[in-house]
C-alpha cells in the first residue's frame, strides 16, 4: 500500500488541479467579457456615425431649401417688376417684348417653386431617417450601458471568486513538496490537460502510455516516491489511488 504521505501528496495535487481549473474557467470568462462589450460599443459607434452623417445631410438640404426659396422670391419680384413694366409700355412692339419676358419669368417661377417642393421633400425624408437612426441609437446606448454595468458586476464577482480560489491554492501549495510542485507547474503551463495520471496496472503512464522503468514503477506503487512520466511529464501516482477514491465515495 502507498504511504499516507504519498496519498496526501496526490490528494493535494489533485485538489490543486481542481482549484487551478476553477481559476482558469473564471479567467476565460473574464477574457470573454470585454470582446462582447466591444462589439456592442462598435455598433453604437456605427449608429453615431450614421446619425452624424445624416445630420450634416439635413443641414445641406436645409441650406439648399433656403437658397431655392430665395430664388423663388427673386423670381416673384422679377415677375412683379415685369408686370408693372407691361402697364407702362407704350408701343405694341414693346408690349410684345415685355409679354415674352413675363412668360419666361412665369416659367422660371414655376420651375423654382418645383425646386422648392423637391428640396422640402428631401429635407423631410432626411429628417425622418435621422429620427429613426437617433431612436435606434438611443436604444442601443441604453442597452450598451446596461451591458457595461452587467460586465462590471460580473468582473467584480469573478475577480473576487478568483481571489478566494487563490487563497485555497496557496494553502494547498504549502502541503506539496517543491519537486512535485515544479513538475506540476511545468506541465500545467504547457497544456490544460491533467497534470496527474495514474500508473496503469501494466506499468505505463496512464496519460500517454509511455513505459515507466521498473525501479520508478515500484517506487510509485509502493508510495515511496512520486515520479513524472518521461514521455509527457505528468505526475504519476499509484494505481490503487482510484480504488481509494472510490472507497472514499
Ligand atoms: Zn506520460
């Protein structure tokens, strides 16, 4: 039977591994928080850009509308002036010439008024699109702020939990001899797979099935000493460990 010291060491290492997995899971969750938020922030930013672009298009359209209104006003004045002139002319020839100018000015006014209506339509369309985007932006901003608050809460919770698990980790690490702790750390750095494996009844590594030399094998089995696998580096523990665990329930 393995010595109780070895059993304790294996227990401590397995517990340490569980603790490290708890910490890893929380760190992964922490790392996933920021990207989720940044997607939302990007969406808000896109909407802000669209709203900004629409605002300047509205301004342009309004400025064009004012310009066309001035054109209409000028066309009306021209027409008024021509009509007055028509009243004053003496000869038929002059009258005909003014008449021609009036027709042309009337056409001019009609077309200017059409331009004003077009410009008004354009302003209205753009304002309505802007208002839709601003509404959507408002909602997205609120959602983003809520998500940001959630993320802050989750982050605090996760960090607090990690601190708790780190404290457990420190206690466990004190119970493990340096040689084993080094071996454990080395393998945990390289992979997220188990850092421990049982020696199989056939005497090979339970993780990578590499042959374990007889001397080491018997030391592991007797619980005299724990060794790492020469193939994959995991810490090998006595095969009876698993039966012990079953017995313990
Ligand atoms: Zn191995």
